[in-house]
């Protein structure tokens, strides 16, 4: 491990999906990889799976105290070296009409994806190069197509990802002073457990007796199709590795299928897109 201290990365939310793929990719690229999990029971199996160059950290991104404890472990392990890359990846996605979702669930999205990123950035900044400026690190924030498009039934998720992108832009400009780069990666539809965890079909049952019944059904079918067509996360992880090694990365990378659809949704006049989405998802005649 000693000779790897100059190539290190911390990935939040690595128990599954994109986070797990990032761990595998960066280990393959000879990095020392710190990966956060919430369930302490996963520590040992993951260590066994990934080997000596993987260091599990147990924290919830919404818990400042737990992250501060993990910071001490990372600092001790790095023995004075900087942390090369921090990837804020942890996230959740639960669907529902604003009229019916709970305030707690909305808040949980913001806490996980906005406050969580803030917590990790603030706590790990000293290791990313605000103290030791000889090799400034990079912050990569995992956003989404939902970071630039507002989709019906995804207000909690889209609000959080829009906010994460705003946070990233402020941070990128602020950290110019330290030479620490901030990059947004916005994936679209990669095969992970995110929608299974969201219990999309179960939720549809809950909205049966509301005015959104048909529209929500149509939308969940669309989400199920999208997740079935989802791309391989390992390909995404490889792309993120390549981005992380660029001297002059762009401020944002969007990647994944349905490029044209996302492009049109972003570039056509908003009122026209409202009409198209409204008709397609049975929200208007
Ligand atoms: N899959 C896609 O197509 C897609 C598209 C666009 C953006 N994204 C973004 O990619 C990121 C990863 O998602 P994924 O698709 O890989 O889903 P996933 O397999 O469900 O992974 C989400 C990870 O985040 C962790 N997590 C959730 N809440 C957390 C918290 N409060 N504290 C710490 N860890 C937490 C989960 O840990 P637990 O096991 O403990 O729950 C899990 O490891 C998310 O930010 C998501 O919005 C995904």
C-alpha cells in the first residue's frame, strides 16, 4: 500500500451500483481506494472481495460526526499525502407526485445528495489540498439527467440534483484559489439497483385512487423500460476514471443512452416540452 499513497480516491456509497463499479475500476488502475458504506456488516466481505488496497469507511453522508471520524482514518492512512479524488456518489431516487409525497422523503433527498456532498467536501477539503497545496485534488459530483431537466414525479430527486449542480458551480469557482478542480458527471440510465430500491411498482399502487393514477403508471412503465435498457456501470466507471486523469477536464460530462431525447428536452422551448411530456405522460389532453 505504501507506494500507492500518491494515487488515492474516496467514493461515497460504494455498496452497490456506480459506486461499486468505481471501486473496481480505480483498484484496477492501481489506486488506494476508500469506499463508504452505511452497513458495518459489509466491511469484512468488501475487504475480502477487494483486498488490501481497499479501505472501507462506515458513514452515512448525512451524519457529520461519522464522516469526521472517517476523515481521521483516511488522514492516518495517507501519512501526510493528499487525497487525490473525492467522488460524491451516494444517492437515492424515490418517485411520487408533489401533492402526495411526504415532507420527510423530500427532505431525505436533499439531505443525501446536497447536504451529503457539502458534508464530505467540507470535511475532506484539508486532505484535498487546502492545507498541503503541492498536489491539489479533484472533486467529482455525480449528478444526473435530472440535474438539468425537471421531470414529473421526480421533484425530490430533480431538486436535489439541480441543487448539487449549483453547489458544484459555486464550489468550482471558490476552489480556484486552491487549484482543486470540481467536475460534474451526469449519467443517464445505467443498470443499478436504484429503481428496485425505490419500489416503483409498489408506489404506483399507492397512487391508484388519485388523479395521477394513469399518468403515474405510464411514468413508472417508462422508468422500468429505461432501467431495463440501462448501460453497463463498468463502462461508466472507466469513463469517470479517464475524466479524473485529465489535466484540463470540462466542467460537466453527461453520459448514457437517449442522448437525443435528453438533448431535445434541454434545448426546445420549455412550454413545448411541457406539452410533449404532458401528453406523453397523460397529464394533459
Ligand atoms: N443508475 C443510474 O442510471 C443513474 C443515473 C443518474 C444518476 N445516478 C446517480 O448515481 C449515484 C449512484 O446511484 P446508483 O444508480 O449506483 O444506485 P445504487 O446502486 O442504489 O447506489 C446508491 C449508493 O448510495 C448509498 N447511499 C444512499 N443513501 C446514502 C446515505 N445517506 N449515506 C451514504 N450512502 C448512501 C447506497 O448505500 P446503501 O446500500 O446503504 O443504501 C448505495 O451504496 C446516485 O447519486 C444517483 O443519483 C444514477
